[in-house]
């Protein structure tokens, strides 16, 4: 801070003479030295000023700068550069943080959308399956799919109309609620039916597939003629002998080995040949023979290798149509005579 210079003394100031003027001149000569010394002692002079007396000469002492102006300029430039760099770094950090937040929000949004789509697909599929099951159950158990028609397939010896009449109780019942026990009870009236199967054909048809027992002949009894299958099941009993059915002459009854062998032999014959058989004889399980409607006699033997014997018999009859006796008890060495 610049100190104000004292006012010069007036000419009429008492006590001032020319000697003082000479001293002033000498003081001016020594002023540069004192000024240099004053600069070196700038801070001390500034800290401990003394009041000038009337014999001293005061002067303006300018404080010396603590560092050169060039250094101050460089320092100021460095500070400004550092401040600018700090601002740039702060801006970049803020932008990077903002970009990370945006990327995180976008990723969360994508994940949420995918998860939402999966849930929608899952719930839609579950709803479709539930609707299908519910619709099927409602439709199957509703009167819209009630039985209105019964079709019988596989009936030959039994009249299909009789089977349909026996199953009249199932008409009007929903296809899914057809009672298998009631159907079985109704079909027991037909012993010739060996097995059966039910098939629902929406909207209103109940299909009954039956497999009939194969009758092997009739046995004469006090009640008349009983038609039997290979298992000894009585298929029907009539007072007269049924047409097209051979008579069975079997030793030991239907529980014997002879009856079992006779039944297996008849089941192994081709249908066209079996229809020509008029009588089957079996004294034991290894002695089976039968006669045909055209007067031929066939010696079969035991029940073993019956399929092979049937093939050999057909070939032998074709080779010797005029023969009356055919022995196939040994299929490798058949005899026709």
C-alpha cells in the first residue's frame, strides 16, 4: 500500500535555514541507497513504521512483490487448467454414470419384457389346456354326446339285432358314462361271444366289436344237442342237431385230454375244410380222426404239430383227390390211399 508523502515545509516555517537545504541535497544523493535498503527491509519497515521527525525525510516505499509476475501468470494458468480438467472429468464421470443408469434401465426393461412374455405364453398355454380339458369333460358328460346308435361288428353265429336289443339300456347315456359292467352283464346272454370291446364314436355312436367262440361240434345229451367250443363251453342247446356242425365222439367227456386234442385239431383246420367235417372221433389225446361229407377219412394222431399237419393235408388232398383215406399223423411221411 502506498504511503502518502508529507507536505513540504513552508518557507516561513521557523527553524529552517539554508543548512537544512544543503542537508536535503545530500539526502537526495543518498536516497537510492536507502531505497534499496528499504526494499530489502520492506516487510520490517511495513511492520514497524516510525513517525517521521522534523529532521528526517520521508519517502514513498513501494512493497516488493513476493514472486515475479511471470510465475504468477504460469501458476494462474495452471490453476485454471487444473480447474478446467476437473470440470471436464466431472462432466465425463456424470455422463458415464448416466449412461450406466440408462443401460441398466434398458436391461431391466428387456428382462422384464421377456419375463412378462414368458408369463403370458405360460398362462395362455395353461388356459388353453384347461379350456380344452374342461370343454372335453363338459362335452363328453353332456347329453350332446349321448348314445343314439349301437353298431355290432364281428357277429356271425349270433344275430346283431339281438345284441343291440340287449344293449338298449345304454341309449341316451353320454358316451363317457357307458357302464362296462352293465354291458358285460347284457352280453352274458350270448355264450358264443368270447370277447368284446366298446368304442365310442362321437357324437352318438357306440361300436361293439365282438369275437365269437369257434364251435367244434355238438354232443348228444338228454337235453338235446349241445354246441361246444374248444374250451367245452356250451354255446347253445337245441333239440335237433344244428346244420354244419360235426358230431363229437370223445372218450372221457369235455374235461378229458381227448376232448382237448379234438378241439385243437378242429381249430387248426382251414375254414373251408372244417365246414366239410361231419364227425370227430378221439379215444385219447393221441388218437384223433375225423370224416368229411364227401366220404374221406383223415387220421390225425395227436395234437402236436397241428398247423404243419393241416398244410400237408390240404396238399395231399389236392394231389390225390380220389383217395379215401389220408394219414397225416406223421407230417413228414404223409400217406393217401
